[in-house]
C-alpha cells in the first residue's frame, strides 16, 4: 500500500501496468461480498418530473414521498438537465482520468477536504477499485477555477443545471414531507455542493473487491449521473437490487441528515458499486449539505412533523458531529444514526 500511495498513479496506474491479480489491500472479507440479489423485477421507482410546476405537481410530490419512504432512491427523467450536457460530463471525467499520469499527479491528495483532489480511497479497511476526482463548491457558487482545465467547461455547465435541479427537488421533497415548499431552503441545509467524479477501471478479480464500498451518504441529498456500465446496487428488504443504467435519467437518493430532519419518514439507504472486468465505469455523484460556515449548526426533526405521539427520534445534530461519528462507524447510517437517538428511542 505504501508503494501504491507514493506512486500517485491510482487504480488506473495499476491496470495500465498489466496486473493480473489485485493487491491484497483491495481484497474484501468474504462475508462483505454477499451477492444475494432480489427478484429481477424489483427496481427503484422512476419519476417523470415533467409538469412539476403545474398540473402534475401533486402526482410528482406523491411519487417522491412514496419513493423516499420505501426505497430512499428514485430515478428521474425530464429533470431539466440536457442529455448532451450529461454526456459531455461523462466524457470530461474520462478525459481527466485518462490524462498522462504526470499531469494527474499535480492533483493527487489524500486529504479529506479541499477544493480539488484525486482520492484513491485507501483510508478504509479495504480500498475501493476506483479513482476519484473531487471538486467542492463550499457556498454553492460554481467556481470554475476549482475545476481542472481539461474538464472545466463540461463540469461547470453540468453543475449549473444540477444546482437548479437540487433547488427543484428541495421544494418537492419539502412538500412530500408535508412542509411548506421552501422549508429545506429556509434551513440552509443544501447550499454546499461536492461532486465526486468516479472512474472504475476494469478489474482482473472483481469478485474480490468493490468499486465503491457499502455505505450511506452523510449529506441531505445526492444526485447521481452514470455512464452505460451498470453495477450500482441498493439494499432493499435485506437484498441487493441492481440499478441498471437508463440513458438520459439521473438518480436521486436521500442522505442521512435528511432522514434525521424527516424524523425517519424518509430513509437513507445502503448502497454500493460492484467491480467488474469491463470498464471504465464512470459516474458523478453530487452531494448537497450545509456550507462550511454552518457545519456546527444543529439540525433536528422539522417541528411541523412532531406531535405528542410522534416526538423527535434524534437529538439535534450538526454536520460536524455527524461526520465525526460517520467516519468511525463504517459510513453506514444503520450504525451511525443510533448514536444520535433520543433515549426513549434507544434499544
């Protein structure tokens, strides 16, 4: 691992070197590689956002409520992000990761904060089979200078649309919770944007590792773009469900902190990405959370959702507090959220 980190060449560098067996620090315990799949007909909900400003708004809000309660994930079409913009974003991620190694090394870092870095994700028990470019917009403003030149134009254009989509979803999710339209915007919980641009090279032994570790998202909302290589899986009713690619669609999922604000009405769900012999698999996951200036602001269940029979399940918790516990507990809300429960809900 030391040699791997010092090379600053990432997983793609290993693949380019011609390896036929993966290094031991990528190998997962056998019990973490459970491949139990649900019936093939099970799929995450698909929601058509066409008409969300007019006659179909109530229908869309109801569909989001059902998806967020039962799956924690939903796929979206007619979301306002042009398909060419999405395709350009995928191409830009590929161009960044397929640059000469000497060029990419200037961006390499293992820090967990900062405007931009290439993160090989090796600070966990077993490394994930991917390289990741992370670009952060702390106050939600799209600062083009924070983006590498090779992917600057496409990323900037894509992010402008994604922030607009986030604002739309913020309203729809607020209404799905039975709150006023601008509730989530008013508590300033999704103004920071961080996009992780993943590149999963082909893996010679995909049965031994994962492309992205099993986890939930320590955010309020995530919006995901993928290329045409499947491998995303969502845990539903204790079974892994494949999420196949749909051209022109985006995927949204509920984050851990939104589960807290919803008082467990909406669910943050475990998911992962498998490794595979075919690649690269390319994706862009954009996470929305409070801006750094609000990292110590406590968030709790919306007052409007609480009654004598439905008291707050969780203590009011800041992003900073939550992240500290999240990193110590496997990035899994099933292990993290109990630490923040009020005493009457423990056990």
